[in-house]
């Protein structure tokens, strides 16, 4: 899974550029986030040839949440199955949005004003 990567800015821009395909952001596929972290759990950043890329790591498929009580906030447990992750849906979204005519260099740059 980690062998395929996207430029970080493209990864961050896809949910906005193709929002009709992904109304709930990456959480729509079951990716979890932690407060204060830019990327979902299981998505790691690598610097390749001077450019930030992201890819999936083990935690994408091997982390989940539990609640101590029905009203408790979810607690992330590393190593448990990612029971809400729709990896196939995520890959399909990336492929479809990558082929969408709206995904242009200008559209990506517009998401990150200087």
C-alpha cells in the first residue's frame, strides 16, 4: 500500500476539487483524524526529490476506534482492524478524481494561496 504516493498538496486538494464525489472528506472512507494533525491516521508524509508526498502506512488498515460507553468519545486503538475503512472506495475516488478535468495544476494551487 505504501508504494503508491501522491503529492501532498494534491492529496489535500482532491476532496475540495471533487467534492461532489466525496461530500464528507476522507472521513467518508473511514479515515480517522486526531486533533492537531493535518493528515488522517495511516497517511504518512515522505519527502521525495524535494517534494512532499503522502502514502498509506500500516495504520491505515490496522487501527480503529472503540468507545468505553455509548456516549464516550471514540478512542483510537492501534493494531485493531480498521472496521470502517473503505480502501477500495478510496482508491476508486483517487483514480476518478485524478482523471477528472477539474483536477488541474491551477485548481490545486488555488487551494493553497501563497
